[in-house]
C-alpha cells in the first residue's frame, strides 16, 4: 500500500517541526535573564497609562495591587516586552495576548459537550505561539504561589 497525500503531509509537517526544534531547542525557552537597560514593569505601566483614561488609572493600579496574580493579570505589557526578546520558532498565530488562568473557562458546545477554552480576546494580536504558552504557564505558577499551593 502506497503513501497517501495525507501521510506525506503529516511526514512533511513532522520534518518541519524537527527542523524548528533544531534551530530553537525546547531548552532555549526555559532560560530568561533580565536584559541590561530594559524598562521596568512600572515604567511600562506609566507609559501605557498615558494612552488610558486618566481618571481610571488609579482604579487600575488599585486592582493590580490586590495580589501578585492581580498585578500579573494587569501587566500583560510588561511580560510582552520581555517575551519579545526571547527565542521563537517563527510560527505566528493569532495569540490571545493575555493568556492566564482567569481568561479560561468551561463552556457548553452546541452538542452539549463541555469545552474548556479561552474566554477573553481583548488583547488578541498576531504573534509567536510561544508567548501564550509561556504567559499561561507563568500564571499557573503565580496563582499557585499566591494561593499557597
């Protein structure tokens, strides 16, 4: 029995994946160091505040001060600035842009099946798929520590 077009496509996709893993190994995603001269999170928040309604900025900061996880949730720009300097495979997707635990939930499908998916798309943009995975993983760590797990 010969190889089907589907088999050939799967094989080609696997080969492309292996090539990407060679150029950007998994271990490259596990290391991060503070870049010298990078703007700090508070500087980025102050810069971002210039584009927001001034009377709402204090409320935003108050909400972010509630916990480390609340700060993380409100500070997507700071993480994006850091992630922009990390390795990426070059595979771009429409990222959530703010993938964290609180932006996921359970929903009923039309067939009445439970579906777990993202529920917040207000920060969506084209970007490296790795960003959403790293932000979601960081949120699990921060939330777990914040709750004493």
